[in-house]
């Protein structure tokens, strides 16, 4: 139960942090945050901060999959809005 709670918590935090980064860039008129840059920001760099160091305790697969899910959802949303 503890391992699953950590994994789900990690996925939720990475997804939400990634979404927030993309939303803030869009609101500020900044360029689209690429998938690679997003991974650096919300996984790699985040692990080196005291607030997010615990992300390193969970399998990296969980974080990568959370970002893959975010990327798919983000693209699907904007494709639907644009009529694609």
C-alpha cells in the first residue's frame, strides 16, 4: 500500500507540475514547453530540490509515464479544440 501510494502521489505531482508549467507558459505568451524541457523541469531538476527530492524514491517509469499521459492529453485537447 505504501509503495502504491508513493507511486500514485508521484504520478499526480509530476502530471500537475507539468500541466502547470505548460499553462503558465501559454498564459504568459511564452513558447510551447517541449516534452524534453518539461521532463528536465518537473522530473530531473525537481528531484534536486528539497521539496521534490522524494520523487527519486519512486521508479522513474512512473514519472515518465505521467508526463507521457500529460503530453497525450494536452495534444488531444488542443487538437479537439482546433477541429483536428
